[in-house]
């Protein structure tokens, strides 16, 4: 049993090694299949970032660059990347992303900065496309090319062709072809040509010329899977030293042409400066005239506004004074009315007092008159009773005299003559 396990372990070890080797080979093929270029040389601080990773790390010569990888050169730095039979050289402050590769096109995105592309050989139908924020520059032939994105305005791109031909493509099918010793500056996606003075970078031009003169053509080799198969045959051809010499001569001629152009640009700049000074002088005079007229107009408007405000304040003060006088008159009239009402109330009260006194006097007089009348009535009643008694006595005497006999004791009262003179009511 132990021998069987030992034999199985001995068989598993080489099998594991074989599987590991196959995995490494597959990984190498996958890496080569994704490779677009290789970092050959760097000067100063150069950083790279892998596809799908936001982290940046220091670049090392010999690093393979694939689809989605990015490279950044710091200020005063340089970098050289081999892309098949082409050399991509980056100036300081340049950002480049390797977008991808298909059957006949290598795509590079230049976000900002200054770059030079030296293409030694290209297979028929092969192209290199460099995309900037406002255009796509398509290289279809060997040659020397320069592309720079304006740092102040990334929608402006400068392109120059020393040899070969370059096609600038914008939106809506707009395109522009540049051939040997032609350059242009375009802005926006409509490829609008702008007239601008581009500052020269002599140190970068010198470095590019030196790299083109001393570079070894053999180093332009690239993994076979990174470029179309048709280009593999072209890469095996020997690149003659005459191309490097012609490139050096072209660079010298380019420097002389740039010096002449610089003198012309300086003269034109001086003329523009003088025109600008004259325009500024006239503009300053016009502005001073406008400011003086505007100041006078503002002063006149302020005076008018002050007069209007003063008139409004006077009107308001007069209105307030009239209102105060009216209120004072109303208050005085109200006081007089209240005083009159008080006087009327006092008179009415006095009249009421007098009426009450007169009424009391009238009541006293009536009371005295009633008392006097009662006294008179009582006296009259007494007199009438006395007269009635006297009459009754006289009648009684007359009856007695007529009868001749005095009334008998015990005679009924009904026979009393005095009862005959009384009223029926008194008999009851």
C-alpha cells in the first residue's frame, strides 16, 4: 500500500510541472497577444498605469504596453516607445493611452502634450491612428510626424509632416490631408484652421534628432501577434542607414525653415504689436471719452434725481403741514363742540332744576288749595248740618203745634217726624 502511494506521488510531480508550464506558456501568449508597444528609453520621471487600474507607478525600460495602458511624462522628462517598425517619442508633460489594435490599425489616444512618431516601414493597408480631443490623425505611410495638443486649449491641435502623408479627420466626414513639409493648427471638431504662433521646443527637437540618428533599427522589432501578419514580412527587411542620414538632413532643413519662420513670425508679431498698441491707444481714448460722457450723464441724472427728491420732500412736507393744520382745526372744532355741548347740558340741567322747583311750588300751592278747599267744605258741611238741624227743629215744632200733643214715651221711631226729613239711605 505504501509503495502504491509513493509511485502515485512520483507520477503526480512531473504532471504538475507540465501543467504549470502550460499555464505559463498560455499566459505568455495572452500577454503577447495584448501587447502593442514596449518602453525602450526614459529620461526623468515617467509613470505608467495598467488597464482598469487608477494607480500609477514608476516606469521601467522594457515594460510591455498593452491595450488600455497609459503613460505620462512629467515636466522636462522624455520617453521612447517602440511600436512595431515605428518609434513614438514623448516630450515632457505628455499623456498617452494605447487604445487598442485590430487587423490593420493601431490606435493611440493623445490627451495632451507633444509627441513625435517616426515610422520606418508599414505594410500595405496598415495604419496608425492618433486621437486627440478634437480630431483623429491617421498615418498611412512611412515618414516623420509631429502632433501637439495645446495645453491652454485642448480643443486645438498642431500637426506637422516632415515626410509621408497624414490625414486629419473631424466630425461629419470632414478631413484634411497633409503631405511632406506641411503643418497646420486646427481647432474644434470642424477642423477650423487658426492662425497662432506656436512656441518652439528646441531641446525636444534635438533629442528627437539624436534618437533618430543613433537608434538601432533592429530594436524596432515587436511581437508578431501585436501587428498584422502582412507587416511581419516588412519588418524583416533591412532599414538602410541612408534613411537616418536623410532624417538628419531634414531636421537641419527644418531648423533653418523654423528659424526663418521664427524671424517672419517675430516681424509679424512686432507689426501686430504696433497695431495692437495703436488700437489700444484709440480704444483708450474712446473709452475715456465714453467714461467722460457717461460721467456727465450720470452727474446730470443725479442732479435731476436730487431735484425730484427735493421736490417730493417739499410736497410731502407741505402735505404733512396741511394735514396737521386740518387736524388742529378739527381738534379745535371738536373742543368748541364739546364746550357747547357742556354749556347746553348745564343749561338743560339748570332748566330741569327750575322746572323741578316750579313743580314743587305748584305742588305746594295745590296742596294748600286742597287743604283750604277741604276746610271750606268742612265748614260748609257744618253750616249745612246746623241749618238742617235748625230746620228739623222748626219742622218738629210745627208738627207739634199742628197736633197739639207732644209725642208719647215709647212711641215707635217710625212716627218720629225727624225721620221723615232724612234720606232713604240714612234710614237703613
